[in-house]
């Protein structure tokens, strides 16, 4: 999984490996760590590490003596100079290194292995350590580089007309924005669009008969611009038809960059989600977006991308 993560983010992720040989419960744990280090002295750390990991069923039941013999054979297999490997394997320095790795893990109260930290933060215990979950965390970390420190200043004229054209992989969706009714949301959308925030962003949540949601560059549904602003609701604006454009939020006054387009009336959203636009062209494009339900958690197709968003002011 970590190798796949590195392939996906070659310029952004560095994997640092540290030993935590469970000496108290595995009689060969220290020797396995020493073997990887001895191989590493000859430039073959990962080759030995991976071999030990992949073939653990072969050696886990051996005696310590048989395991040492098995390691010597694997060193030959990896074209490691055997005499030097044997010397380094049992050197006092290497033994002390393995013991210190165990002692340090106990000191910081490591719960076991695998134990993953991302930017110094312990991976959540109750979250499965899968490629999708680790990738999502990394993507959200990278999003921090794009985020803003505060809400944008008011840059629109509520008395003017604003038309947003979402150029997507499936075609164009044209939205008439509502600056007079929802100035904060429209100003926010215009600001983000003009700063390229939506370029390349996917529709990460598309539920036929309900909504298509986008605006999160991480594609996880958890990303935002780094700030939040208050809801703008009016009894005159309702989710009473297809094509209503609203702000997604995670609770009252938590609006950021995520928005959605309704596929049908959705009265359950009335009063809880800011309405700031209406699709005037390209509703067929919206309904043709690839269905994608993040709540299922598996076998999700790639979301359709917004290539760019242009704003016309009249």
C-alpha cells in the first residue's frame, strides 16, 4: 500500500521506516530487524525487508538458530556478500540498535504494528489502513497548500448579473447566479472560480434523482477553501425544481467551496442550505454525470471533472 502511495505522489510523499521489533512476544523479531540492517549495510535494506515480510509464514515457526541459517541462504539469494552479512547480523552495534528500537517504541507507547504517522500525526485507530483512506488523508494535506486564510472580500456588485459556465468533461453547464439574494455565496463562488479553484475538480458525489456535488479539489468530500461563511436563506428561495444550485455544508454556517445541483425537487433541503444559482442551460449534461456515491466506500468510478469555470458579469 505504501509503495502504491509513493507511486501516486512521487513529489509529495516520503516514506520513513523505523523498526519496532516486538521482542517481548516474537523470539525472532530482533534478529529480523538486524537482518534488514545488515543487508542495508550492503545497499539491500528494502530487498531484505520485503523478503522477510512476504515470506514470514516460511520462517515464523522456526527456531532462532534455524532462522539464522535461513537468513544466510536469503542473503545469497539477494546477492549479498555472506561473510560480511553474518558479521553485521550479530554485531553488538546491530543488536543494540534493535533493542533500542524496541525500547523507544515502548517509551512512546506504540500500540503495535503497523503503526503509521502522517506528518507526525498518528493514523486514526478506528479508520481502516487502506490505500483509499491513506490517499484521502494525503490529498487533504496537500490541499492545505491551496487554501486561503480568510473569506474573500466582497468583490461583486449585487445589482449586476453573473453567469457561471462550468466546462466539464461531459459538456457545459451554465448557471445564473443570484447575487442579490445570496451575495456572500455568489461572491465566494466568483472569487474561487477566478482563482482557478474549481479547475480539474471532480463531481465527487452524484446521486441520480437527488444532487450532483462538487467543489472539493481533494475529491474526498472533506476538503474546503480554508474558511467558512454563514448561511443565506430566504423563504422565497426553495429547492422546488431541478437545477437549483446550493452550498453544501457540514452544519449551519459552515459553507466553503462545495456546491451541488439538484436533479429534482428536494424540499428537505429548504432553510438549511444556501441557494445561490439556477441552471439555465446544460441540465442534460448534469444528469449525464457519472453516478458516484462515496458512502458505499468501494468500487467508485472516477468523478467527472470540471475543466474550468468562467464568470460573465453583465
